[in-house]
C-alpha cells in the first residue's frame, strides 16, 4: 500500500536530499541528511541501509564518507525507491469473499485500481523530475566550486 507510509516518505526525502545536495564529490553525510530532514540519524539509518542494499545509494566510508547516488537521477524512478524500503502492492483481499461482499466486490477492486494508479504514476517519475520541480520552486542547489590546486 502506497498511501501515507512514513518509511516511504522518508526514503523519497533521503534520495532527493542526496541528489539535491551532492556537491562535487557527490557524497552527503548521513548526519547532514538527518539534520535537514529534522529526523534522528538512528531513525533514518535502516532506510539508508535498505536504499544501499537496493543499489540506489552507495555508501562511502571514511572521514569524508556518507552516501551518494548509486545511479543517475534520470534512471531512478520513484517506484524503485518505494520497493526498496518495503512498499509493495497488497494483493490480498481485505476480507474473505463470503464474509462481506461489499468489501470484496466493491472496496477491494477500487483499492486495487487506486494502488495501480499510484504505482503507474511513481514508475513514470524519476529523481531528475523531482530535481526539476525543486528548481521550478526556486530552490537553489549548492554551488559546485571548481577544484583549484595551487602550490
């Protein structure tokens, strides 16, 4: 079920945060993600791990470590993010067919149709689409300063 799932919303927020704030190195720290989202680091850690296991994020170790996108924002669709954190279509009927025909014959098919529409919409949107929306809303991405080496 897609509707109002905090884990899904957190995953979408994390992926957009990494895509939006990745500087020249492309790495965003988990602490910075947590601070910007107003969540605790330990609260988002399971979501970060799930996204990493799915190959949507790469974990970078070390003092300048953090997370970076596993693939280009143009090829990561939102449905993949939902699936990575456990969001799935619930294909089981709400109740047994004989116990409540209104639910099984009216509500369950309606819910399946709505769920299919949400899946289709999420499959058609990518992180790049969300980045474009952020720009249209006037949000400015961090500037990428050119690397300057001087002796």
